[in-house]
C-alpha cells in the first residue's frame, strides 16, 4: 500500500509540475518602503548575497554566484535581481512565493535543494512578501545565470519528484507548544530565514538533511562544524557568548569567525538584538549530538 501511495504521490507531483505556464508578471506599483526595509534585513540574515553573488570574481550583487561544489556536481545560484531578461523581473509575488514555499521555478520546474527551499518553506507569508519587496528595490543586472553542472541522473529535473515525496514537506513552521515565545522565535529564525541546519547538518546519500543528527556538523562539502553541545567547544559557550558571536563574529577566546561564517555574521548583525538573543537561546537548547568522523584524506601520490 505504501508503495502505491508513493507512486501516486510522484505521479501527482509530475503532473503538477507542468501546470504552470510561466511567470505572471511583477506589479507595476512600487513596493512598500517599510516592507522592503524589513526584507533587506531578512535578505542579509539569510545571506542571499553569499550564494547569489560571485564575490571572488567581483560580480554584480545578487546576479548569480560562484559554483556550490557538491558530490552531485556544481550548482550555481541564479540571478535574482529584477532584470526582466536574465533575473526575476517578470515574477509576481505569487511566483516568488512558489519558489520559496514549494521549491518550484517560474515555469513550475522543480528547483534543486541546493537552493534551501526545504528551510525557506517554513517562512511566514509576511516575511516572504517582505523579501520580495526588497528584491524589487535592489539594483538590477543583465548578467545571465549559469547553467547547472549536475551529474546524471540528478541532472534530470523531473526525477526530483521522487526526492520531494521522500524528503520535502511544504508549509509555514508551526510554533512548539510549551516553549517560550523567545525560543520559538529563535527556532523560526534558525530553521527558516538563517537556515543554520542547511550547512551544519550531515546529509544522506540523496543529499537530504539527516534530521535525526541535525546541527551535528557536515564533513562533506561545504564543511561546517557541530554546533550542538556534542562539540565540547560549543558546549562551553553561554547564551551571551553566542549573542556576541552573532553580533561581532568574536568567539569567547577572542578569535574571530572566518570563511563562510564571517559572511553569515555580516547578516546576523543586521538582526535586532532581541532576535540574536532568541537564536542564541534556541541554539543553546539543542540536544548534544556526536559529530561524524571526518573522512580520511586521499593519499598523496609520490612524484615520479
């Protein structure tokens, strides 16, 4: 029975993917300034720039990023400026919400989860709308998006229907009863907007987050450390230490975050002090989970 239900769900997903004819058009009226301002904070906290801008090549802001290298191939974040030819300038708010909430592109095509829509799906309608308003105000760029360089069979997008049935559930993140408003706010920001678990969690053979070991680090590309108390260094952090890290990038020993985390901190500094504290409260509450052992390095061949 379960196999029949799964097959039916996949067939339904394949049919629904072809139901969208194309983008329905951006509104002609300017976005609300207050909404766009809130969206700017969300874009910074979600580090949109980190993936959608090729900073090393000094590329245009939000006009397409460098390769995201994975075991499935190289993924390229597209141009999300409101250029009508090469960006999302013909997208309505509903089109944008479909990508964020349901992981589908302008023509109904399945998006690869290298774009973390499994996390963004939990965002509220209001936050998705604010982010859309902000993107409408950002400078446009006519830079074409790069084609995805994904290995077969993952290059066949319709096969994503199977992945989605197994690993994706759409819908706003519901508060957890019995937890404080601050804890729930921290969980919401951590698991949707900032999407911490997307980098800090191991993944299974099909690239889905191993939720049973969430936040325990990722030994594959892109590598990220365990941020649960299972990491002795993190276990020693207080809530205030985590707040300082999210605000300044400084660790308790006086060192500063580098690499990808430095760009994340650039975004979390834009959040309110209350929101940074809420994230710290939530992260500090995570159960201790053991880190997976690092993969052995390939032996270096001796020069002949």
